[in-house]
């Protein structure tokens, strides 16, 4: 005889627990230009190809290609005709030209969307904190570094300083005690 699993009643507070949650867009979806952005770019381009200025613009081109994480943001959009669009895609020199133009116009990360900026800023904050911690550790280790430099008659190499930075508090205490013992000799 097979046992049937009894279905539990879900508590009311638990029923809509994720109703406010909005899942993030996929990388593919983040690469698409929203219609509002396309409309703004069309208005700014005044219907002309922004590459040749001779033909009517028909395509919104990703200056930083989607395959290189280019997002569907206004600062990454170039309105152009189909001929110029194809030339830009086939010619890396032309692509690099437009990337350079947009970097000059909008900054180094012109293709970032809000999510990219959040991630970039988080990474920058971690790097700053790491650098701050490293500088604090170097200040604490300065007497040891100076003593070792004097004893060896040379500046410590980067890998030697990195080794000292890798030591925990107990290991540093042991090293200091050893150095004091050597100084007594």
C-alpha cells in the first residue's frame, strides 16, 4: 500500500512572501535597448545616420557590442544606417574608433547599466578597503621591516613584505621575539 504525502496548509503570512521580489534581468535582456531609449536616440539623431550623416538612420547600434557585455543604455547607442552598421561590425578599426569616441564623450565605462555600476562600485570599495588594511598592516610592521632591512643591508623585496603581511598576530610576535634574541647576540 502506497503512502500519500499529506499536503500542509501554508500559513497566510508565508503565502505571498516573495510577491515584492522582482527578479533581475538576464544578461541578454540587459543588452536590449528599451523603446524609450531608442526613441530618445532617434530624436537626438534627427533621423540621420550618425556615422555617415548621409542616409536615414534605421538601426540602433551597440557601440560596445553585446558580446563584450555592452548594455542597452542610451550612452551605448548609436543610430546609423544599415550600411554603416554592417561596416562597423565587419571592421574592428571602425568599431574601436566608435568605442574611443564614446569613451571620450561618456567616460571609460559608457556601456554600463545600473547593475554594472553597482557591481563596479562594490569592487572598488573592496579594493579601497583592502588597500587601507594593507597600509595599516605595513605601518604596524614598519619597525620589523626597518630592522630586517638594516640587518640585511638592503630594502626588503616585495615578496618578503608580502610574506610579512601574510603572518598572523601570533606569528608576528614569534618573529619579533626571535629578532630580539638575535639582537642580544
